[in-house]
């Protein structure tokens, strides 16, 4: 049954942390991984495939600390958005207090939208796959679904992300490739994440996308077919250039878990599901 679309709250969001990534040091787009929630029916990150050797997070001489799950916090019932905190934020050995994306990771783990990996880390710099992106959007957003029930030849019924992939397709966030392939292990670029969010949330496109894009030095690297969606993401405040900085989209860079966490939070804020900035 299709879910009723909520009224969106357009406007610029004070999302400066997301902006910094475009400039360089912070990085910019993606996350993956989702906890089990009795409220949202989420998929556990324990089912994620193991990290490849080149995706391991270096922790020096220190072994990863175990995942700390505090007693659930009392939800803030005065919050008018769909997603109120349901527990204290999770603590990760590889996400220090001064990490650029920590406020957004904390906000999403407190709401049960994100979780850590089985070894107790968050792996913020791990690159994101299509299966993981599908899992994130399926867990985070509440938009109308269609009756599309597409079978993909490269997905077995017992594949760990089969259900959220089907849901992401039904909600219109993602599609398959020719030949009925989903390519779940294919890594996603920053551009693909922006297009996924803009498409699935039906972000209104600006009358002219070029003025939005030209706020970034590398705007011409955005392919013509995606400029409307990227312009819509900029107009909605999901990404926002930093004044006086050398802003770059870097659309073909592979997205990371930390980068996508910030984008997902910004999109949820645009939809009115969370506050504009993390508590």
C-alpha cells in the first residue's frame, strides 16, 4: 500500500559540515549500514559482507573497541519530525569526538537509522556499494511505493540486501541495469548518491540548474543528464557551497559511509523528518 507523502519543507539548511567535504579535507558523500529497529523494520549491519583488504580502517596499534550501546534514551516527544531519538548515540572507536561527520553519525544512530559494523567500528571511510545505498534509503525514508516487483538475475532470494533493494526500487530511488541486473556490489559515486536522493524524494528542479552548479569549480564535470538532479539537491540545501571557499563537487569520486550519513541527514531535514541541525 502506498504511503502518504509528507509535506516537504524547502529552504536552505545550515548544513556547513556537508559543505566542507566538497572543499577537501572533510570528504563528502556516503554511508552504509543499518540497524534493526522495531519501529522502522531495518536491516542489521551484521549481514554486511566483510571488508576487503583495501577498505580496512587503519587504527594503528590499537585494536577496535567493542561497540558500546548505552541504555536507550527517552525520545524527545516534542520533536515534530517523523524520526525522534530513540536511544543514545552509539560510540565507535574510529569516530573521534572531533571527527567532521560525528554530529550526523550520532544523530542517525540515535534514531536507529544507522548502526556500526560487527567489529564495533563505523568505518567512515569505507566506500559504499549499491546494495548498501539501497539499504540506507529504504531504512531512512518514508515515501510512497509502487507495485513494481522487479526480479534481478544477479540477486538471489537469500541475498542479505534483497528486501531493501526491492523497497528502494519500489520507492523510486534506484533502478536496475539492462539485462535485469542490479549489480549490488558496484561502488557508487557521489553523483549517483545525489541523483538517487533527488529522484527518490522528487526534489523540485530549479528552472535553470546551471547557476546552481556554477557555484562549484568543477561543475562542468557533472554530465548533462544529471545536472537537473544535482541542481535540485543544491536548491534543497542537501548540499550547499561554502562562501569564499574553493568548492568542488567531485562527482565521480566514490562515496564513503561518513559522506552519505551527512547527505541522508540533510535530506531527512529537508523532508521535515529531523531538525535542520543535529541536536
